[in-house]
C-alpha cells in the first residue's frame, strides 16, 4: 500500500509541475505600452484606448497611438446614419475651434472610401476620416450603435464614452474636460 501511495504522490507532483509549466508557457505577453503606463488596453473608461491604424480619405495612414501627447475624440459614424449626419457639423466646428489642441477623428464604420469621400465633400468635413471598411476597429471598440464617441486623454486613456447623438454643448464640455486634465 505505501508504494502505491508514493506512486500517486509522484504522479500528482508531475502533473502539477507540467501544468504549471504549460500555464507559464501559454500565457500572452504583456503589452509593453500598457505595462509602462500601468493601464491595460480595453474599450472602456479608465483603460488605454485600443490602438488602430486605418487609411484616411486622402490616402494617409492614421494611427491612434501616434496622437499621444494631446487629447483625441474618436467618433464612429456612417453616411447612412441620420444621427451621425446631424452631429457632423458639431464635430466640424469643434475641429476648427480646438485645432492643434485636440484631434477630432471620424472613423467611418463599414463603408468604402468611394462611398465616404463624396459625402465628406458635400458635408464640408475637414477633420481626418479614417475608413474602417470591414468594421474591425469598431468591433475592437465594441461599437454596437452609431454614432459612438470616445473621449481619450493625452495619455491615451478613455475618459468618457458617449453613445448616440451628441450636441455641440456636450461635445465642447467633454473636450474642455479633456483639456483641463
């Protein structure tokens, strides 16, 4: 009987050792940016905004993390969305008013550059419009309804998420809060 017990103990210790090694080997590496900031990346208030790179209407590349050092307002929208159309003039006015202090970015969700470009010209939009043709970025941000607006501080941390139509006063109030921090 003692030999059998000894065998079970050895077997248990072996499984424990192999299991621990497997856990250590299969864990995901920490994001060095998030680790340095002490904040994890997630599409939620208090977390680093998930980084993304998209092509804008003028063919340039827009990368969110390159905006660090100044606040960013990321608005997810689409040309077919009536509330999105209604708030575009507010974002345009804010982009002019806060030019250089805050980056206003309009991420078009699920449409092509060919569809968005004529609409942007018609609306007189001058702020950057990265196009998320396959809705990959909006999925990473868990955008389930349009418009959705993320207010991100100069360190890249999401401070506020506004779902639905935003008016000029609320937009500017949120921008002023970002600038005050």
